[in-house]
C-alpha cells in the first residue's frame, strides 16, 4: 500500500495539520514513521550488520 503523505515534506504536513486538511494524529504518525526510518538507516550506516547482531546478542551474567 502506498503512502500519499510520504512524498510531501514534514513542514507542509504540519501546515496541513494546523489547517485541518489532515488530522494531527496522521501528521504525528507520518513524522514518527520517518524518524524511525532515519534512525534505522543511521544504525545501519554506523554499525555493519554483523556488529548489530553482536550488540543484540544476550550478555552472559
């Protein structure tokens, strides 16, 4: 399913939410989705996949 809001900048979505064109909840949902996507990309860039797996491994007491 495509996301029609994904092609618009967040500043425009915030403006639309303020004007009532889209709901504030929809704006927050899209903003959070983009932030999560950016965070995931940053982790992938900073830490290669095998290092991420090592970091996710349980630590022995």
